[in-house]
């Protein structure tokens, strides 16, 4: 496995690992279906399993590329969550009035 392949595979597995919790997060943002704690815990465990197993496989196949793979995996995972955080922030700001956001005072 060369460096470019490790980066591409790490990016792919980072996004793949971020998908289960991101799907539940999108459902919670839409407020169409309630999201339970058990489903949230299962999605976190699925993400953990994807990341752990993929790192283990790369460690077994090519120990020289573990750092590149892991760094790409973490960066892509965090980028997915940056996008989700921006979407959640915009959704939270949509419900407030423009005056409330600019004043900086408490809304009495």
C-alpha cells in the first residue's frame, strides 16, 4: 500500500464511519422522527467498530502506512462533523429573530 492509497482509503473509511451518527443527527435536525438513545448508542458503536477495524486491518497489512491512513481517517471524520455542526448552527439561528441576534442583550 502506498501513501496515496492509504490517504484515499483513510478518507473513505473516515466518511463511512461518520455516516451512522450523521444519519441520526440529520433525522434529529428534521424533527420528523424521534431519535432514541439506543439508536444513538448503536450508531456510535458502529462508527467505533468501523474505525477500529479499518485501523487494525491497515496495521496488519502495511504498518508503514498506519499514520497516513489514521490521519486521513480522522480528518475526513472531523470534516463531516464540521459540516453537520454548521448545519445545526444555521438551524438553531433560523428560529431566532434578527434583532435578538444583534442586540447581545437578554430577551425580556
